[in-house]
């Protein structure tokens, strides 16, 4: 069996040096498969072959093989290879998918309703007014990138009027309003969210949360691979290990902090993690292979969902992760039946990812000259996104009986019409209108279209 590991060309050399890739190649061998590492540049669509790296005699060598039986999507550059990835997804099952940016993801969880009580309130930082509003209401707030990982770029802010305290994980800064506004302008440029700061701290005043790494196994069922507490330094803001925090055995931590109620909290966290994973699959209407779910318990014993990652860091348990990743890939390859609904939904979600990437590039706060350059820079990715939707529509025409009389047809035409309007904004250099139309696609038209796809195939 051939298992593909698909990535951006820019990171392939780095990927080959990582322990994660080594353990995946070793595990594939032990499970009777071969891992192939390649990028879009290594794919020959005419002959349906890939020229990839694989492990032979303890080193990486280049080989040319037929298309893999299944694909693991590590990281791809949506600005360069979206259309090519579409063509691969239409032919080969993928085990891994990506979650939306934090803002879109939290919006979807909130709209679904089942777990909205776990969400910390949030707002986009579009002006210093958002900071003022949250400081007035919550006294102490957190600002963080809407797209980010490993605790980078996260700050705590407190204070009012002309006296503010801004803290990162290492330093404390005292600011007047003028200097705060300069920093907030930078938040606006980079696309930040603001949230109330939740007091989730140990009895020793250390910030903490729980990382639950959950994966699909060789039977396609969710299993907890590792569950642990993350503890930050006393007085610090973050508990992220990458920002100087420590990991701690979950049983020991819960026993120290909650005594006889330790088993109650462990069961609750485990059950909640399984429920959240299943809920996300229902929202996105497709299968995922793994999540890193971050939960915390505040001083009033409320549970909060900090974050969910579809590609969590697993530096300290790569062998265990690899075992499940490869076993699930083999399960998908053996049980894949070319489910048209799941393929269409997967492709539509990837279009959403591409649009989010373009929108994030366009929303950078710049002068008028640079605004035009941003439109020029995102033109090629936008054309690829539009062409990718064309590929998706062609598959829809084949897969849906009496397509033009179906309920999905007017929705498809509405999306094509929206893309047409976006093309006009590029011709007229109207960045703000382009952003507005893209937001409408991401938040309204595409989710409605995906629901329509789900319904039409369920009725068939």
C-alpha cells in the first residue's frame, strides 16, 4: 500500500529532517505500507504518477510510483497549489482536513449551538473601541491572532483611561493611551481577536489548561492518544509548552488540584473531547483524522474551550501519533468507496480555506498604493479558487440527477454570480468590496451550499 504525505514544495526538505516524518515512515513500514513524501511539483496528472521521497536502507531516496492509495495532507500553500490539490482530492482519498481560522471556526461552533456555552466571548479588533468595550466589561482581556499557533503573539491587557498594563509571556509594559493605540493599530493590521481573560490558574497561581490529543484509529474510531496538563510559570499569561510552559501527567495534576474529584474531572474532560470531535465532524460534514483540543477549568469550575487544532504539535509522543495516523490511513484506503458527497464537501471546505487566505491578505491595513498591490498579489490565487469551483461544479453535474432542476442548482449559480462580482472588484481595484463579497461567500453562501449538498445526497 502506498501512503502519500502531501506538502508544500517550500517545506519538503525541512519535513524530511523531522522526527515526525521519520516515525511515520517507520510505522508505515511496520504496518506493511510505504510512505511517499511529495509536493504539487512532483505530480504527473497525465500519467497519474508521483516522484516522491521514500525511506530505503535508512535514507531518503527518490522514486516514481503510481498515485498513492491514500493521502495525508500535511501543509499546502493555498496561494500556489489549490487547483492541483483539488485534482488530487477528486481522485485520491485524503485522511486529513483543516479547520477554519479561529474566528470562522468559533462562529460555526456558536451557530451550531451545542457547545456555545464553552466558548469564551470574542470580537475582532477593528478599532481601539473593541479594546475599550471589553476592558470596561471584563477588566482583564486577552488579544491574540485569529490565525496562529504555539501561543505566539498573545497579550494580556488591563487598566483604563490613560493607564494600561500590557503583558506578554515574559514582560510587562506600562502604556498610556497613545502608545496603546499604536499597538492596537498593529493588532488591526495583523487580524487579532479580543477575549476576556479567564482565571484558569493552579493553587500556586500558575496558568494551566489541558491538551487532549485525539485521533482516529485503525477501525476509524476516535481514541485519546495523549492527555496532559500544560502549566505556565507563576505569574505568567500562557500555559503553552512552546512559550516556556511544562507538561504534567494528567492524573497527578488532577489529584493535586482536585483531590478526590480527580476521576470526575478526568472522565468529564475525556467525554467532552469525544463529543467535541464528533460535533466538529457534523458541522464540517466530513471526517477528520486528529484534533488537539485545549480545555480549561476556571476558579468557578466552568469548563472553557480554548482552541481546537487539526494539526497539533506532538513533539513528545510522535511514535504513538504515527501509529494511529498510519493505521487510519490504511483504514481509509481499504474502505474508500468514492463517496461523492464527502468529496464535494471536502472540496467546498477547501475553497473556504482558500478564500480565508485571500481575505486575510486583503485585510492588512495599508495605504492606497499598497491596496492595489494586494489585489494584484491575490489575483492568481483568486483565479485558482474560481477555477477550482468550476471543477467542483463539473463533478456536481455528473453526480446529481437532473442537476439543473435540483435544489442545489440555484445555490451554485449564486456562488458563481458572487465570484463574477469579485472579479469586477479586481478590475476596479475596489479592495473593500472584494473583502465584503468574500466574507459573504465564507459566512453565508458556501455554508448554505454545503448544507444543500448534504441534503441532496441524503435524499437520494
